[in-house]
């Protein structure tokens, strides 16, 4: 078990980047934390939460890219979302991958490349994110949560045209752009979240609630998902699992609701906190070497 209950990664006022345990009062959200106790060592192995306190200048994605192995994602893992997508209820978890470069922090902008500005279909998806902390393979469901480092909230940003029309049946193209998987604001351990299937999850777009559900409505629970994904495939510390989104996505609305340049998207998970990200359409630039 980790010695921290909440893990954040941050830039301090000296310009250095640290892992730490945020210093919180009973009413403070992780996103509002101003200080953290520095963590030394391997966050997946031997480490120490020190008494060294640093100022949090900016919260980053909770895991450094070098500490991430894969980004696995589930599609259609809430029954009502499958129905609004006009797709059958899956009999097995629907798995796809996002590249590690899609990960970003809880307040970073969501960059929309010119390719993704073509047509319509830019969408939001609030999702519980589970982070594997211990290697596991062929693990039974009743033991699966023992291998989880902790939980975060994420936004599986998607472009429906590139996901469903232009991707040749492969979803990753429409979901894998740089910065299209903001998550955080930290990683909260099972000490504080013993049951990941009892949490309110929601998306707020420009101040209006557009998604609101509970993780108990997942088709495949977190423990069932981990057990399934570990069959014949070893899950490693640093494997990140986005566990699917509930109903209310822009694609399923009438009329459909697509993200625009300048929109502010907040995804939140009970007992974890929020990521608040602004959509920013980028300009086309020449190739960089």
C-alpha cells in the first residue's frame, strides 16, 4: 500500500517538479491546494512522504509520462450511453487505447489540432480513471482492487467524425490527439475510496451540467474490468484505465452539442475532485524537427 492517501505532481515556485501529498484542510479541494509534502522514492514501490513542504505553483498530470505504461480505455460501459450512441449493450468490455501523449493535467488547455477542427463532432466524456500500482495477471475480480494505486477523474475527449466515420473502425484516431486525456487533479487511494462503484460523476460545460450519473451504473465494474484485462495480459504499475462515460455526451443529445473554441469543460468525481480545461483551437504550423 502507498504511504500517501492523495498523490499530486506539481511545479513549485522554484521551477522544479515534484510528487507530493497535498496539504488540505477539511474543506480544501485538491485543485485548490497551495502546498504539498514532497514524496521521495518510487511511487509504485519504496517511497517516503517527507516533512519537506513545497508551494504548489501549478498542478500537473498526476503521473510523469515516464511513469505511465499504457492508457487503456473502455467504450460503452454505461447502458444509457450505449443506447444514446445507438450501439448494442456490450457482452464484453470494449477496449481501445489512447497514446501516452494524449495525457494532460487538470487545468491544461485542450488543444484542438486543425485536423480535428474539420467538420463537427468534438465531444466530452467524464470518466473514472483507475491507475494500476502493482503487476497483476489473471487476477480474480474479488482481488482486483488490491492492485490499484488509486483513482482520478478524466475527460476522454473525442471527435466523433474521426472516431466513427473516418477511422476505418478504429476509435483511437478520433480520441488520441495530443492533450485529449486530461486527468487528475490527483490520484486518490483506496484508503479514501474503498468502493469505486459508489461515486457521483459529472460534466459541467460552460457552467451547465451536461452529464451526471453514478459509477454504480457501469456495466463492467472496475474490479471486473481489471480482472478481464489481466486475462493473459500482465497489467503493469503505471497502466491507466479510463473506465467509460455515462449518458449525456454531445453526440447523444438532440440537437447534438459539440465543443467549440473557448468552451470550458469541468469533469468531476466524488471524493476525487475536478479537472477544468478550456478548449483551444490551435493554428496550423510548419513541421518541427
